[in-house]
C-alpha cells in the first residue's frame, strides 16, 4: 500500500497524539508523514476493536491504562494493518493533513516529577551557583535527584508562555523586589509518560520499569532563574518552575526507540542494588534547541547519567504508587561541549557570555516574543532515523498582578 510516510515519520515510528478537526471532538491519532491517521475509525473497520473505546477518548490516558501488553499488541496490529493492501481504502479514508488539525495535550497529567539526570548540566549549574564548592552535591552520584512539580500547568506545544512575576533578590540587593522575571530560561528535556497503576507500598524495580514506561515526548521546563535562586533554599524549586512546562503533542512509544537504546555512562560509585538491573539503558536521541529559528545548541541525550528505568525505580522505592498519566522529565540535557548545553543559564554562563544570533542581536535570557523550539531524532529500526516531533513556545509579556 502506498502511504504518505516520510523519512522521519515512517512505519517504524508511529507516535501517538490527540487531534481534532474544527467542530469535532479530539481523539487519538498516529502520524503518517505529514498526515494524522484517526485510529478509532480505522480500528473499528480493521480488526482493532480492542482499542476503539480507548482511542475515541480526548486523552491518551485510557489507552495508557491498558498496560504494556496492550501497547505492544496495538502497535503490532497497526503495523500489520498499514502493510495490508486490503485495508488501503479504510486507511486512506481516515488520513487527515496535519495542517488542518489542532493538536491537544496528549495526556491528562497525573503527577509530574522533574529529575536532574545530566552530570554535565548538574556540574555546570554547580560551578555557576557554588563556584567555591564542589560542583556536584554529595548525593548526586548515589541517587537521581528530583522534585515534584505542578501537573496542572503542563501545557501542549504551541501554547504561549506568559512571563511569570515573582520575588527575586540578587546577592548584591539589600531587599527582595517583585516583578516580571528578568532571567527567563529554557530547559531542554525529555518527558516520560507512565502507565500501569501500582499499589501504594509496592516499588517498581529497574527491571520492571519497562512495563510502566509508555512513551517519550520532548519537554521544555521553562525556568525563571531569578525567582528560582531566591526561593529554592531549603525546599527546592517552586514558583520559578510551576508557571508552565511545555510537552510535545507527539508521544513516541518506548518500543519505537529500542534501536536507540544505549548503555548509560559508567556509574561510579556503583549505585545501591535497587538502582541496578538489566534494564539500565540510555537513549541515543539527538536534540536541537532552536531560538527564533536558529539552532543554538545540540544536546545529546545519550550522555545522561541516570537511566529512565533508574529514575522510575527511585521514584517508587519508598512505596509511592504509580498512577496512569504520571509524567517524569529527565532534567536538562547537556552534553560535555559548550554547544551541547540545554539551558541559556549554561549557554550564557549565567549571563556573563551572551549568545550572538544571526540577526545581530544577543541573548542572555529570553525576551518577550522569543520563540524556542526543541526537536529531536533517534535511530529507527529500518536503519534511518525517526522524528520526535517538536515542542515550541513563544514568550508573551508579563501580566499585571
Ligand atoms: Ca528541569
């Protein structure tokens, strides 16, 4: 069958999103090149009855709740159906040009956690904020550091980001002041969508984490560095982060990313036993950070120290339960090189080394009207690469309190 697949969005990719046509209810689609395929409609005609209800919903949660065996079976059914000429007319009748659709937040986010899993990022931040101390905190190589964020302000790619207001106090200021953030930043991350509920008191091991990792979406953890720096001691990030975090519309199944599985960097000292296992792997995903149309950084996810399986094992080791729709982000992805840093804080070294853009302007932190877009690709099963879509957002001016 001839389908409008493209190199990045072919049969080995098949990510999921929630889309709607004007005047119609949103439901689950997959991506065929620059088209979206309505999955519930196709499933009803082509032997996919098991997924029709879940794929008719306005979020991915019902499908994610079905668990790992159902995710695999659905993907296998979809691949077979798209390769079966007898379903050509059924497939064609459910294809829609992406430009004619609105994409929505793909999941109703249950709990949201953000980790800090890049050694290069953590080292850079440590050098910037604690120039006279150790770059890494004493716990960093023993556990994946994280904090619980605000799920209600996770927004879909394309949503404007209103500049947050808050308190800030530079070390040289006598008193705190209030106003729009003047050090608004990005954090280039991946978000992991989690499913398969567990009971309180039942940790998920590293080797069982794969049963709960549904998919990956590009994630921008917008950060107000001035608000963050004044508020975060001693309880961690709060209003400097919770105003907005952007998630890509497209969620790529972990199964599609098997060819991107790589070893994580050597972990010394050896982590405690609950953080060890066969399923400790990283992901060879190449990210691009674009500011106003110009690529300013290329963070390699393969350099991340902690594995997604270790992050999920750590998140639940105290008995915290998993709820379908949980989302955990990796933390800023920064590689060892200067042009691989995933935040403006690092790229401009806390504002001391402005970035020069092609239009002649410079940036330390974001200005109103700036547009930031993250894109990524990874090795695909067929030998080429697959695309992870994009997550984009434009900075809108602060609103008066
Ligand atoms: Ca972050």
